[in-house]
């Protein structure tokens, strides 16, 4: 149950990060459009009150101080890999501050004898529910809190009963309609994301073991080679075969063979050191592993590679038909990719395959590392 909960939480985090990373241009455009609208309101303030009115400066400054800093911060978040993780939260904070600025301006106008209509707040509520960047729950909280703030303000200022009812009814309708629209939109966005993720996972993973398949390997290897080039790291490609696996299948049956493959797959996954390391079922009893060494330490990388085959033998899976042991063993060959080298992926594969051949010729149950670095 805990594993399922943890996996669900991870999936939600992946969705949130993907959502926050998506439509960057649309989010920046929405921020710029909001600034334009705020400038229009400030121009309206000037036209309505005039430069000479004693309250004009305070009203303009309050609009600017409560809205420009959070909008500028939100715009900066669009360009920060770290801050984008909480982009939905910062959208909520920014929208809340804009709502507060509207309420404060309503209060300021009331102090100079102008009781503004609720129209400006209705426009805010409408825009709140259609802009991208955050979710229905955030939008609803923001809309409800600002609407309640307006009603409390109107009550405290002793506005006519009819105006209170008018504001409550229209704000309630706008919030209900907007919340329903946002909920439907969020549900569709999330369903589309998880449907796409499932289809992609089925296309890129092996059905039996859940490891990446050849298609997934092609995509990931290119990414890791580019990462090594950018950061000066090392990349190790390991090709691994279970020794005499055909005999294992023939003597014990394919069902037991599948159980063996799943056990070996789980062990190989446990040998990953970080999220960049990769395990692939390449076909039958053949596996590929990719290890990314960010610090470029070759000795540490080689030492880890040599631990792979002993770890499989340590599973102590009985193998009655092996010529070299009475348990399941494996042979492996590895090649090393150095940052910005002229080595192509095909050469890397051929070097690892050649090293695997030497490991088998030398008696199996061992690892050979290509010297062609």
C-alpha cells in the first residue's frame, strides 16, 4: 500500500513538473497581458481623478507596489529550473496580491466619496479562472477569499443592502462557473498527460521486466551522451548475457525462465547509483546497462562495473544445466565514453560487444572492459 502511495505521489510530482514546464510562452504572455491591463487601470485612475487630486498618487502607488513585484517575480520564475517546480504556487500568490490591490483601491476610492461598482472585481474573477499556470483548487481559494474580502469591506463601509446582495450574487455565480470550468480543464489536462505517459511507457518498456526496451534505450543513451559532453562526465555502456540461459529455459521451462529474468532485472535495477543510470532488456537474456559518472572518476566507474556479475551470482538461483556453476551467472562487456570524444554510439556498442565476447572466451561469469577508450 505504501509503495502504491509513493508511486502515486511520484506520478503527481511528475505531472506537476511537466505542467509547470509546459506552455512557457503562454505563461509569459499572460503575465505581460496582466501588466497591460494594470496600466490601463492606472490610466483610468488618472483620467477619473486627475493629476491634482490628493489621492491619485496613493492609489497609483498602491496598485504598483501590490502588483508589480509579484508579477516580476513570476516572470523570473519562468526562466528558473528550480523555481518552476512551484510555479503553480507562485501564480496563486500573485493572483491573490492582485485581488488584494483591487480591494484596497476600492477602499481608497470609498474614502474620497466614490463607491466603486463590483464590475472590476468581476473582471478579475473572470480572468482568474481562465489564465494558465495554476489549478482549480488554487483559483477557487483565491476567488473565494477575495470575494469574501469584498463583501466584508462593503459591509464595514455600510454600503446599501442592495449593493451587498448584488455583489454576493454575481461574485458567487462567477466563482461557481469559473471553478467548474477550471475543474473540468484540470481533469482533462491530467487525464491527457497520464494517458500519454502510459502509452509512452508501453512503447519504451519491456512488458515482462518493466525495464526500458530498445526504443527507450535509444532515446535515453542520446540524452546521457549529451549530458556527459556538457558536464565533462564519463559514460559506461555494459552489455550483459545470462550464461547458458537457453539451457536454463529448456531444462526448467519458460515460466521459471521468466522468473529468473525478473529476478536478474530487479538486481540490475538495484545496482543503479542515481537517476541517470539506465537498465535495458535488449532481447532474450541480454541486458544493457548505462552508468553515468559525473565526476569523471574512471577507477570508481570500473570498480562498480566489475561488481555487476558477482551480484548476479550472489542471487544464488539454481542452474542445473550450466557448465561453469550450479547457479545462474552472467558475463558482461563494457566500453567507456569520454566527454566530447569522437566515439559514436555504434562504436560504443561494438566495443562493449567485443569485450563481452572476450569475457565468454575467458570462461564466462566475469566482466571485461574495453581498452579502446
